C-alpha cells in the first residue's frame, strides 16, 4: 500500500485471461493501467506507452511471456518486468528471460504494489507525478 501519497505509475498488464486482467485493472485503478491479451500485443503496447512496470503472464497464445520479456528488454534494457504464472516450474525461465520478479498465481494486488513502491517509486525523483 502506498502510505504517504498516491503516486500514479503506468502499468502494462499482459495476460490471456480477460477476467484476470479486469480484476487486476480494478485493483490497480489508482494507476494508469494498459491491457494486452498476448505477448505480441504487449510488446507493441510497451513501445507505445513506455510503462513503468509490466506484469507479464508466461503461457499465452501468439507470443508467450518469456519471448515478450526478451523482446521488451531488447527495446529497453531497463524495463521492469514482473512475471506472473500458475506454473511454478516456469519461474526460472522467466528470470532467465530478464524478469526482475516472478509471482505465482494467484497473487495479490498488494504484492504488485509492494514491488512498485520498493523498486519503481524509490528510483523516481522527489518531484514525481502526483494524483
């Protein structure tokens, strides 16, 4: 939870489960949230909106999260990508692709917010975008 102020960050959620995307978007509504339903769409959206953080599913059609993570990191080596998967055995593959964190589904909105607070907001200058 953000304790002292509400600072908006751009978050790209990439998952082929629309219901899961809707739940995450609602829970992260104080932020600017973008949605993509597969890795290729996520890569295209990333290049357009340059989010502060990406929450990336691993198993998806068209382009999986591992490939999408690698492609995003080619475009921006400093991208912060959080992998999300129901398959614990895929954690290592996502870390190897360059994800900074991997959360096992089901995970909480709070776990995403903790990562944002610890690793995104602390790197921002004191004069950030305040909502």
